[in-house]
C-alpha cells in the first residue's frame, strides 16, 4: 500500500477537497410551507442525504430501518416528517415516542423538536433518569395530560409504564434512535417490553449507526416490511479532514500544544482519550500551560457534566478533554478540531469520535496521534472506513517519529490493542 505523507498541519489542511453534504431543498421533500419556515429559522438550508432519503418514505407512512451515524442530520430526518403529520391533524394523547440510549441524547432530540415546533401547538417532553421528585411529577403530569411527543430513555420510560397511568393506545409513531448503542448497553429486553405496550398498528422507525446481526434480528421483531436506507455505514461525515501524526506517547502532549498554539481560528477543540486517568493527565498538563481546558468523563455526575458542556458550548473553555463514553451523542456545533490522543480500541468509536466535527454540512479537522504500537489498530480503522488517511511525522523540533509500519506494530502489541507505546527511552525525560 502506498503511504500518503504530508509534512505540516497547514499543508494537510489544504490537502483534501472538502465536499458539502446537502444538495436538495426541504421544499422538494413534501414538507408543509409552515414547517419549511421553521426549518430555515433553525438555519438549515439544504437537506442532508439521510433527510433527503428518509423524509419522503416516512411521510408515506412506511416503516424504516436506517443506517446513519451521528452527525448526518438523522434526528431531523425522523422528526421533521413526524411533526409534518402531527401539525396536519388534531392529536389526542401521546402520538409519538422516541426511545434513545442516553439522557444527553434525549435532551438534544427534545431541543430539536422544540425548535421545529416553536410556532405550532405540538408539545414534547424528554424523560430520562437522574432527576429529582419534582421532575418526576412534571413528567407524570405531561404523560397523563396528552403531550404529543415523548422522548425517553428505556429505563425511565419503563418506570413510568410500571405506574400504570400512561395511555399508549393513541400512539401512531415509534422511533428507536441509536438502536445499536441501546443493545450494547443491554436494553434489548427493556425495548421488547416497551414495544409490547404499543399498538400493533403503528409506524416504526429504527436508526442505528451500525447494522450487526442483532440489530437486524430486532428489526424483524418490531418493524413491518421496512424500507431500508444506508448512509455511509461506519464512515465519517465527508466534511471531516482526517490526518494522523506518528508520535511516541511521551511527546503527545507537546504535539497537542503545537496543533493548537497560535491557531486562533480553532475556537472549539475536543481531545479524546481512552481512559479517565489520561483525561485528568491531559487536563493537568494543558492547564499548567494556561489553556482554558476542562475534562469530562464518567467521574463527573450528570449535573457536573452538563455544567462542563454549557461552559464549552458558550466558549468559556476552548478545549474539552473527554473519554469515549462522551464521544457519542454530544451535540456541540462548530467543533473545529478533534484530536484523538490515542487510537480507539473499537473502530466504530473512531467514527463516533471524529463525528463531533463536521456535523451536518460543516467542515472540520480530526487528528489522531498514533504511537508505534497503535499503527495496526489504525490500519483496521482505515479498512473499515475504506479510506487511507494522510500520515505525517511530528515536527523534528518536537522529536523523533516512529515509522509507519503497521505489521510490526501488530507483532509488538501481540494483537492486543491495549498496548501502550512508550517510545525510545531517551525521549522519556
Ligand atoms: P444529528 O445527526 O441529528 O445528530 O445532527 C447533527 C447536527 O446537524 C445537529 O446539530 C443538527 O442541528 C444539524 N443539522 C441537521 N440537519 C441539518 C441541515 N439540513 N442543515 C444544517 N444543519 C443540520
């Protein structure tokens, strides 16, 4: 295989042509004029490919199984046609349930619904765990007084179901979002239990970033003759400019500083690392150099995580350091640069990590720092995304770079992808 090398960050930035995703106007997809006004009010000009394909099918009443990753505009793809239908008629009771894996995602979906329904009487509520007694009462009130759309995590939805006060006979549309992730978390039985309460005569939509066997099996159980849409399975959004730096571990923090120092146009930066310990270490290192940096990992409770995300969104902090747990579902607009401090063990996580940049039709940069033992792991990612990524040595004044040699790295790590590259001893000072 030929190796594409570039020699500087700036050079790499210009090395690839970045393509726009959307080309079709929402008007062409059969949505009402009022909704199209709300869509442009939200700043969406063109439909993304998943929206272009899914919206007409959903308007048609078809069940759907869609393979689309976060960042492709999948939320609007399922919620716009549903809102279009609800706006056209009198609704009685809960008409639509969206089931998703996490509280963060539930909040984001609900926020998009609020944006699109701002000028309508359609109501929605997000239901998720971790709230206080007040929020339970509020949720109960909404669920019993005929909210139109419920966005819920499975556990919390079941908790309300168990209380017996929800009327689900009015449900017409059910959406499972990030279905693969829900199964990974272990929600399979909960999902089937929830579906056992829904009317048989309904429209069901299932969205998943990947389509493993278990997802197809679940689809067979809950969907009826679904149409199928697949958008670039396991491939990053087109607008992401990807690059790897070949870098020994002890030099990675120095390299990060080089990437972000003096680049004022990079206003929002996320650094992903595999472990909580590394997150704390990177945050400490960068804070010592006076960067506005915050860390986010499962060490923080929900309210602390949300507070960090608010500070990041409002640009009070420029760099967010996060573990993989956070790599899915964070919806922050305009992330300019994603840095992978290490190569994720799971190739899908790579796609999710870099999916934080170039959301929808914007562009962004994703840089991965690859040590001598992570090269084979990265080669597997290249195979998965069917793309060879540009490779660069680190600048010589920072230090020596390992040579790109994935097969040697496979032997070194013994096929065990948890190996840590330590670099030459003299670099450890
Ligand atoms: P999603 O894939 O649903 O997580 O969406 C990713 C982000 O893209 C969200 O912040 C949306 O608000 C935004 N988005 C979705 N569709 C479009 C569109 N057609 N034009 C511009 N932005 C969009």
